[in-house]
């Protein structure tokens, strides 16, 4: 297992630590532009393309070192995962939102096909069912 800071979450500048309502109140126009798909440095932070610029090469580097039947598990935050998947699939940045978010504890599966990376599963998984003891 290795740790790479390039897989950290998107830096959102002055938006960091704010609730959704606080972001809307303080940065409403910037938020609206971001939701429309415009390249926005949320709170002065990173562009989504910059996140992909730093994260996708890390994934590719490790994937290139895998044996033929190997599996690489990458753990990160939803925004970083989404932008990296978009970059690996060759999608233009304004289409990355179409991948949708990634729920907590869920995963995506990519595989290499004849023409590049393919998205095989996205936002897959369910949280485990609680185990009930005899006294429940």
C-alpha cells in the first residue's frame, strides 16, 4: 500500500469547511457558474481539470506496473475519483458531471479495452447489512 498526496480531494479554497447553505449565501454566483459546468476555481481553489492533471498520472503509473491479471485499488474522494475517471475515459471536462457522484463506501470499476479505458461499474456497492445477535 502506498499513499500519494496527488489523490487528495479537490482544494476548494474559501469554500472549505462551509455548509452548502453558507456557500450559496457567500458565493452564490460562483456556485451557479460551477453547477452550469463552467470552469470555476471554487473559493479560489483548484479547477477540476487540475485535479485530474495531478491524480490521473498516479493511477496510470500504478496501473502500468500491474501484472496482466492484476487489480489496482485506488481510494480517494468522490470528486477526485470522478475527474480521474473522466480523464481516463477521454471525456471532455464538461462531460465529467455526467458520471454523477460517488456515494460513500461505493466504488467504480475500470478496465482496459482494445481502445482504452472502459467504465465497467460506477457508484456500485451497498453498505453491509447489520448483523443481528440472538439478543436483538
